[in-house]
C-alpha cells in the first residue's frame, strides 16, 4: 500500500517498470533519441543488447542470413557504448535455450533494429528470450526500437504480413500479434515519408479497443506507464476511436515534440514547444 492507503495502480498500456523508446524509423542523428535510450539504460557503460533480426532470417536463396556482430554494434560503439552486444538467431528453438537468452539476464537495455517485424516474431515469440526481454523492463531497464522495431513493441502487429509491408493487417494469425510491451495499441511507422497517415484507420475501425499510434521518421515516443512524451523532429498521429470527430476531420489528431500524452485518459497532459530538443549522453 502507498502512503494514504491508496494501492498502486498497474498501468493499462505501458510497462509497470522500465521505459520504452519507440522510434518511427529514419535517421535519428541529432534528434536525441539514441542519447535518451542510452541514458535511460544507465549511460555508455550500461550493458545493451542490439537485435538485428528484423533485417531478415534468410537470404533470397533460402540460406540462413548471417550477421556480423562488429558491423551491428559499430554505430553504437561510436556513440560511446562500452558493453554492447548483438543478439540474433533464426531458430526459435535456440531462442528458447538458457545458453542463448542468458546474455539478457543483466542487460539494462535492448534495441530492435528495423526491417520486417514478422522475422522478430518467428525467432522469439513464446520463447525464453521473449521472457528475458520482458524481465529487462521488470528490472527497470529500457527497450527501444525503430521502424519494425517500433511496431513489434505494440499489441497488434501492424504490417506484420510476410507478403509485404503495404498490408497493414496480416492474413496469417501468427503475425498479427506483437510483443505487447505497449499493450492495447497498434503502432505504425514511417508515416510521413511513406504517406501512411491514414493507413491504420481500417485497423482501428476493426479493433476500436486499440489506440493507434503512427510515428514519423526521426521521431519517438518515450513511454513510462500510461504516459508518453514525444521527442525528435516531427509528428505522432493518435488514432482514438473514443473521441468524437467532426465530419470534416480526419479520425486522428497530431502530437508534436515535447507533447505529453496520457493513454489511459486519452488526453494531452502537456504541450511542448513543437521544436527539436536534442540530448547528450550522460557519462
């Protein structure tokens, strides 16, 4: 019990502990997104795991795709990280082993690289590795990701179809569900440069209980509990079927950098300046 006899409320949307950094794809250089993620993990000496799996599990000829760890972690080392590692497998049986998932046990942060989100599902859904991802948050750590690494954090897996990213709702049932680090949501990305502003309208009509979140490139939401703040250089679209729209309005509204939003009440709690605010990595 808390002081005053009030029980702590479990968030409906975000994690009870820990933080999510959900980026809409594109280049985040100069936006403060990577720096925010690193600071939330504990700084450049924190143990951080990079997951490139969305980039594909197989080559076009069917061969298992091989990732070189040094190439995957190089940009993060340039940001000053000293304890950064790659985690990848195309085999869910391997992902379900202690030998593979054990590296996550003392990790402070996990970042999912972009690509096609169904590859992440095929490798890690219902495995020990997914359990360990969740435990990173339970320890108060941070999970982040960009593009496909953003959508995988939602509840409904937007653009999870194997056929291609133009299908918002996958026909195959196993690719309709994300990892639900952010529950009761469907997360779209690249909404600006790929003109996807309206794309998840049919999804929210079909599943009105979902909160739809569309995120522009170089832009992210930083989630704690049921709240998030927009950071970066552009916009976030909120598809909220609990709100009444006028006939001339689009069925969503727009947030800008610095805005703070409550997903439970579906209300903007604070307006920011709308201008890019960068961050530095705390040593």
